[in-house]
C-alpha cells in the first residue's frame, strides 16, 4: 500500500479471481469454434486402451481414448511425445 500510495483490496474469494476474470473475457469475446463436445459426451461410447512407449528410457504407459475409432486424447507420457499431439 505504501509503494502504490493507495489501499489494496483483497477479495474474500481471491483464489478464484483468475477463473472469474477468464470467464468475463470469454463472455466478452466468445471463441468462434471450440472443441467442447457437449455434456452428452457422458452418454457416448469412448474406448480406452494403453500401450508402452519405447521412445525413451521412461517406457511410459500411454492411455489412448477413442471415439468412433478416432483418437480423441492420449495421456500418461512424461515427455509429452503423445499427449502434446493435436487431435481434430
């Protein structure tokens, strides 16, 4: 307060202010297209399988999620080799 020369106000729920700010920004500037599949996704058939990556000494178990035989996500790799790929 001394450095700023004015009173600093800390909101009661300060830990969620970042999320609140992002929500306001999205409300003001909504994205044209998102990858959100809707809440009905919980009723869709998603199959998960796994494989052992041999791309480095970590030998991670990578989990792969598929919907309609199309890969929609991968996770479990420590190096990002699989989880950083883009899936459209």
